[in-house]
C-alpha cells in the first residue's frame, strides 16, 4: 500500500493490518478508493481535487450544516456523514492533499448511464426530495463552493471573450456552432430576468445531478443523493436541466456520431414526474412554467463551455484528442436543437404531469 495512504488511514483511526484498499468508481474529479477494515466494514476514501474546489473547507462546512439540519429537522433522512479524523478534523492532510472518508451504505450501488425511464424517475425523485427537505434552511448559512458555477451570463461572457481572443482557425471551424449559440442568446436573457424575479426562489440545489450521484438499492429504487461538493444555493433549473441534459439522450456528450443523439420523451416525463412529485407543494407557478426552460438552460450552457474551451485551446477541460471539445460542444448543440424541435410535445407532457 502507498505510504501516503497508510498515513491517511491512520489519521482516520484505521489499522493497516487487515485493511484492504482498492480504486473505486468512475468519477473524473476526485480520486476515490474503497476501504475495507479488519471487521469487514466498508468505507469510501476520496482525495478532493483542490484545483477545481479551491477551498475544500467550504465543502466540509456545507456538509456539516446540512447534516446538522437534517439530524434535527428530518431525522428520517438518509445522509452519509463523513468521518472525522482522530484529531477531530474533516480532512486528513497527511497525504499532501485533502483526504476524506465516508461510510459505505450496504446494499446500494450506482450506475453510470441512465438506460431506463424508471431509473430517471428514481434519480429525479431523490434530487427533488433532497431540495424539498431543505426548504426551510437558511441559505445564508451555506457557502458557494464554486462561485459562478451555473451563472450562464458569466459563461456567455467567457464565450464572447473567446470569440474575440481565441484561436482564429478553431473559430472558423466552429462557425456553425457559434452561430447557433449567438442566435439563442435569449436563453441567457431569460436567466437574467429570472434573477430579478422574486417568485423564483434560490434553493439548496445539488448542481451535479448525473445518474451516478444517486445511490440505488438492489431493486433500483432511489436511496439518497451523494457527492455533495457542488451543493449550494441555486435555482431548480440547474438540477432539473442537468438531469435532462444527461438522461434524455441515449448517448453522452462524448458521442461523435450526432445521428445517434435524440430526445426520449418517456425519460422527460419520468424526470418531471419524479422531481415535481417530490417538490410539488413548494414549487411556485413560475417555477412550474420553467420546466422546459431547465433543459434549454443546461444544454446551452454546456455547449457554451465546451466551445469556449475549444476556442481557448482546451485550457479548462483538456482534450483526449485534437478537437475533443469541438466534438463535445457540437454534440450539445445538436442535443439542444433536437430538444427545441420537441418543445410543444415536451411542454404538454410537463403540463399533464404537473397540472400547471
């Protein structure tokens, strides 16, 4: 076992004898290991990526606030609390970074791809329940772990700066996508209107609602949400939209064959039914009416971010091959086009389910 990991485990009170440590999961942000102790108990150890989360203490602060609130107000909630070190801290720094440990919930698993509408329903319901349970939490108690993370106006400004200063050859290559994003500037304008509208409440939102961030039981029923690093105040369309962006199409943002990109209406219905069902009593009329916009918001913002990075020579996301972020960006452009083509049908589905 790596000597650094040995010191980290000791910080959490684990003896090296009998402990088994193996790489775990498919996440791209943090390094993760499965730890089994001498008693057979299982834990998850993570090295927080402090290049993305430059103030890891903000994550620990938010998780502590949420955990304390739920323990007091919603004691029935399943909320995996991180272990403290033997020194009483949230992190071990013995390995040179920010290491944290969580208990593993027996009988649960995660999936990386949403292949069935039932899975979409279970995940969306869990994310809705999470926000609903925290409806009466004072948002001023939370910190923004990634400032501006879902600020689409900021992302549009960065896109415009990339158009001005970015690689001229890549700009020429990206003309079609650039034109589409400029034509759909109204998505940004609507966000600006929402920010000024008091009927749109800031709520505790997860901000990273991919299917792998929900624990499922052996019958694939939702148990709870996990990976709360991006949990902070936000609007519902951040969470709703991210589910639509990542569940609606049978292929991911990495797909190069754009003919495979489609929008599955039964998955849209499952997302709306799960989320709105969990949030029904607290959503405002205006929030109900923003359900279709949620998908536009997140797909458009991700297209902005990928094409911005392509024009900036892949400074943020990096690239596994030349043109990687161009492919990702145009993939999201195609997804948004397909989504907008189905607007009437999808809005009818949302109205049928929510009655709004």
